[in-house]
């Protein structure tokens, strides 16, 4: 009696060649629907599943393979005497190979005009059921869900007439990963609760990395489907070495900052904190400002720009050691200049993408923290001038720039800046005065007449007094401390202006 293989696939890449080789090895092919028709049209002998079940496809194809004559053949233990007796009694023949992939649910819901009915009809039932049955019975059944595995399965069949238990176990594990991911997409599509009782997420391997945060740590980069294109996961690398774990972390940080700006902007990042942010009439001017903001820390950094990189800007960039340059595009002249540097990574990203992930996920030992992304901007804040003096037009520009940057600096965070660029950044200190001193020391004489932005309120007036002593003329912070009035009094006494937002921007 011929061995049997059940083939029913939505993705038909390579399936014709695979089926022909199985026939040559003496397998009878069982199939349904479009797969059966394609095989028949290409002269591959095929038996329809309804010939086996003696029951037609019903309910517009919703029920085809859900039948004991199929699932008995998938789940029966081929060497179990009791199973063999039952299978013979009910006319059930074993199925040794199952090759199935699923209705394109993700592709369907990715369409901008998808309807609810279309999505529901593309939830596969028979496919996952066959896959799970075959995978459970992998001691006897070879189950394939990925066309990349066709060649290895055929090689083993041709060499020894059967696949190895090691191969069947690996393929079964892949099946359960595949069906788990498939169900995760469906459950997420149907779920309306913001924080459901079970959180299901799935990611696809984009690449393994040379190492993690440190050389002794292994790492990999996974991407999320149905996510924003404005992401390194969906960037195009034009040149340079593979990204490292730290590159990805820093590149992501740079992107989150540069997306705050509509005008030409350049952001330099080191260790997930900005070391320089500049804006200008052109992207070249913006980069010049970002470089000027901290010409020391930018060495070995990551640069994100929100305009096409032209030759003039590329010439400036090429004069510095940089790990990555991220931009919407590069002119041919810019590429000619920058690709002379062998290792620098040049990345393009879709800056026109408006969709953003609403939830941010962070792993902790034994669990996950999930929160809404901090997309609260200046225009949504409850802006109040709390001092006697109001900001000048130039100070308002600087206040907005400082507030856009400080939300992306690790807390405690202080940013000193003017209307075009950052001048000093204090990040991650255990007290706010410490961060202010770092930022003001970096700004030096440029702090005179500049703005200071704080990610949280001032619990005491000491930070404000330190800023006044350095020459700061405008301050923006959330407000809300029980001692706010002490800081306001200090600002009024010095004749500087102070703005509160009512919104805190901690970043840990």
C-alpha cells in the first residue's frame, strides 16, 4: 500500500516540485481546493479528501478535513496494536506526511479596506487542526508548515525512506510555534480590552546578532508584524556592517526623538540618550547644530535625520566616526561619499508612516511591564506661565524644543538649549540638581540666555537657583510640587520666566 501525504497550502511556493518528488517516492497525495486543482493542472496524481471521507466539502468550504477518516490517520499510533485494530475496523489509513500552511489572516487584516467579515472568513480552522494533530503525533508523522523545510525532508526520504525522529520533533515544535503565533494575531485582532487577562504577542526572527549588550551575551532581533514601518525592524540597510544589539537600542532612541520635529532636525545618540539635537532651515544646518551641541560625545554615535541626506551633509558626516546614519533617503552623491567608509551603517526608514505602536513592553524578571507610549506633546499640555515675566518669542521656540527633547532623556533629566539646538544634557542622575549641574557645565557660557527643561517638577528651589546662577532665563517643567511657589518666587526674584505643563515625562 502506498504511503500517504496530505497537502493543502495557501502559500504554494515550491509545493509543485515537492509533490512531484513525493509521488516519485511512492506517496499517494491527498489534497483539497486550490492546491488539488493546481496539482491536477500540472499532471500530479492527486486524491481529493472528500474521496477519502465520502463526505463533500460543506458550508462554503468551512468544513473539509474535519473528519475521523482524516484525523484518525493523523493521530493513530502506527505501531500500537489497539490503534491498528481500531483504524482497520473503521477503514482509516495512516497519513505519514502533512504539508499545510494557513489562510492568510495577517495579510488580510493588513489591507486598509479589510472588512470584519473578510477577516473572520480568513480564520483557518481545518488547517491548524490538522497541523496540531500531526505535530502531536510526530513520533510517526512528518508535519511541514514552512516551504524552507521541503528540501531537507525530501533529502531524508530519498536517503533512507523516512525522516528522522529528530527532524520530526523539530518540525513539530515549529508547527506549534506557528499555530500559536497565528492564534495570537487572531486574538489581538478580536480583543478590545486594553489590558486583557492574558496578553498574547508574537514576533518573527529578523536576524541573529553577533552578540548582545556585551560580547559574552547571545542575542537576536525580532520584528513585530502589523507594526509601524517607522522602525529599525523595517528599515532598509544600504551599506555597512550588520547592526549590533546596542546599535538597535541607540537607533531606536534616536528615531523616537527625531520624530518629534516637523522642521529639519538631526539627533545624535550615545547609550540611548541624546548627546546633541539640532534644527535648522536645512538638514545640513540641523546636523551642524547637533554636532556643535557636543562634538566629543558624538564620536561613535548614532545619527538620525528627518530629511534626505544631500552631498553637503554627507561630507560633514563622513568626517566623523559614526556607527549608523538613519534618514528617509540619501542622494546618489551622498551615498558615493558615505559608502567610502566601509563599516558605517546607512539606513533608510519610512518617515511618512503615521501608525505607531500604542503600547510599549519592557521585560522584567518573571514578567512584562506594559504601558501606553508617551505620545503626549506640547500642544496637549496644560501650558501655564507662572511667573511675572512671560517668555519672548525666541524663548517660546526654545521652550518647545527643550520639552520635546527632555521626555527622551533618562530621568532625572535636564536639558539646556536655545531655539535651535541643545547645549547641555544631564541624564540619569539620582537627584535633579546633579543632572542640572552636568547640563549647565556642558553648556558653559552658552547657558546665559538659554532655556532649561526638566522632565519632572522641582521638589525644592535649589535646581532653579543653580540655573539662575548659570544665566538661564527661561524654565519649563511639569509643576505640581508642594513647594512650587518657592521655585516661582526664585524665578520672579531673578526676573526669569517659568512655564509649567502639568505633564511629567519620566523615562527609566
